[in-house]
C-alpha cells in the first residue's frame, strides 16, 4: 500500500482507498469505491466525519479559532473590507480592483428593485406571520418572477440570478419587516450603500427624511461580513443538495432559508438574547451557570459552544467590539451587555466550560447589537439569511461549475421490517 492510501478490511475484503489532501486542513479518505468493493456503506449521521465536496471558498480550523474566506482571515476582512467587497471575493475568488468593485457594486445596486407584483404577493400573508416564513415564501416565488435567469446550464443566467439574489435580499427582508409592522414598503434608494439602503428600507417612513447613521451602517455591514459564509454548514449543505438535482437557484436559496430558520442554526441569536434577558443582572449569573452544568437540567448557555469551533469563535471577538461601537453611536447603554461580559468571564473561568471547550459563538453578542439598532428578535434570523445568501450563491455556483458534480444521494442503515406479504383488510 502506498503512503497516500488508507486500507480497510471489512466483510473479508481488504480495500485500499486513496487519501486526498487539500491546501490546508485534514486529509480525506476517498471512500467512493467502498460499496462496490465491500457491499458496505459508511455510517455518519450528522456528517461529523464526512467531507461532502471539494471547495475553495471558506476554511475553518475549529481548534485554532480560524476562519478564512478565500484565504483571508475574517478579522482582517471585518476590519478593513466591506460586505460588497467580501461578496465579490466569495463569488470570484480574488479581492477586486477598484474598478471591479465599482462595477460589481453598480450591478448589485441596479438589481435591488423587486417586481412590483411581488408587493401583492406579500399581502397574501397574515400580518403576524414570522418574517422567516415570509422569506421562505417570497424567495421561493422569485423563480416565478425571474424565469429568464433559471437556466442553470447557462453561465450568464447563473450570473444574473446570483446578482439578483444578493441585490434583492435586502429589499425582500425589509419588506417582510414593513409588512409585519403595518408600514408602507420603502423603495430602494440607489444613492445609498448596500447596507445603508437596507437600513433605510427597514426603518425609513415616507413621511420623514431618513438619515443613515454612519457608525450603525458600518456595524451592520460588519455583521453582514461575519455571516457571509461558513463552509459546509447545515443551510449551505441544504442549498448544495437542492441544487445537485438541477433545481433553479431561487428554489435552492429558499431551501437554505428554511434550514437556517431552526434554533440550532440561525435561530440561536434570538435564544441567546432571550436568555440574557431572563438572567437580567450579573448577580443571577451563577445560578444559570449551575443550571447549564447540571445534567438533569435541559438548560444550556445559548450562544455558547459550536460543532466546529472548539476555541473562541473569531466572529464573536469582532461582535464584542462592535457592541461598544454601536452603543457609542446610538448613545445607549444596555445593561445586558455588562451581564453578557460578566457571564462570559465567569463561564470561561469555570472548569466545566474549559473541559468541554465551550466558548462564546457569533450569536452570543449579535442579539444585543441588533436589538440596540432597533430590530425585533424575529428579524434576527432574517438578517442572517440576507448575509448568508452570498455564501449560498457562491457555494451553489462552485458546485454547478464542477464537471464532476453528481446528484446528492446519501444511503441509510435500514432498520424497518424485512419483506412481508400484504394482508387483506378483511383479515386484519
Ligand atoms: N451550555 C452547556 N453545556 C453545553 C453547551 C452549552 N451551550 N453546549 C454544549 N454543552 C455540553 C453538552 O451538554 C455536552 O456535554 P456532555 O459531553 O457531558 O454530554 C458537550 O458540551 C458537547 O455538546 P454537544 O451538544 O454534543 O456538542 P455539539 O457539537 O453537538 O453541539 C451546539 C454544538 C449545538 C452549538 C451546542 O454547543 C449548543 O447547543 N449550543 C447552544 C446553542 C447555540 O448557541 N447555537 C449556535 C451555534 S452557532 C451558529 O449556528 C451560527
């Protein structure tokens, strides 16, 4: 057996399987021939040890707390870049020149308007609908409105649909919010930045001039950068799986939104803020820490722990700094921030959290910032979906452009009844 092969003996057969190396990160054992040679499948519910694809977009080293987009560390991008630039980077692989960034921004800006008939579509939803329910419906409906960009075999169609999705998501998200509060929809204002425009469409009203506060715009843009992509997470894998059958990109992104909605994924920021509100003051923290450690109590510290990060989530570091900037800009001082800081301090000095490698994740501080800006908790996951759309689109494009792409089709360990004969109804 050569050095770059793994061998497995199973069912009386010995199988050699190639080991593949990426540019960084763990090697993978290519098991594609396993079934043919042994008649056995691998078994990995939750995909804890399974790489589902090749990808050159995002790299995470969870033990070291590293997150790179196309090789660039998230901390550097959050500090120096913009969401438009990061979007270009994720889609194209390289940072843009000034001209490329200007052209890309202009293209996205020109796609921000929604087909006018979509406004009627919103009115079919109940006023009290959760905005994520509205997002699933409206984004899924885009393929009915933009059918001219749904031929996935045509690179031009793919490019236009990608631009449309990134550009229209802020408009769709802001309209979901406006509908829920009974205010009129605000049209996009192409003089503004991507993020400034979103803030205006969300918080502006026709009766008054809306002024974008630069520090809030910057903070929001940074939050979008922090959520732009995260490798093969549940919603991204959902987008890829939906796309692997040849479904159109609007349908695939709607599938990603549905997956993101769950509390173990995009919904955790809402839960983290609710938990901080329940704790209230620092003197009550120890009680909740004790509850989190108690095996007989289902309570968990929300915003703590991560499937991949077994060290500080680098996005949480940036989030913590951003809280202060937003508070300064808006002249607010939410005591929950002090509670959060103290909770982090107490938890990190507790052996339980150290042993289990539980650190604050991106959701621990994001709820505090978003609520200071004025978003209701039901909008938190919508903002996540807005930002993650560029990651979904980049990953979908990468998959469709890969000539070796196959339909995703996992197998199973069957535990149901073996073959048996049908019993007529009269005999049962
Ligand atoms: N509080 C207290 N204990 C915890 C926590 C927590 N937040 N998270 C994990 N643990 C403990 C578990 O009880 C378990 O203990 P055990 O080994 O004694 O049974 C151990 O740590 C490992 O936990 P698992 O649930 O097996 O780890 P997994 O990788 O499957 O789960 C998850 C990761 C779901 C994120 C988990 O840490 C959690 O529920 N955190 C709170 C929810 C949250 O913040 N989610 C946001 C994730 S980030 C994102 O999606 C953008």
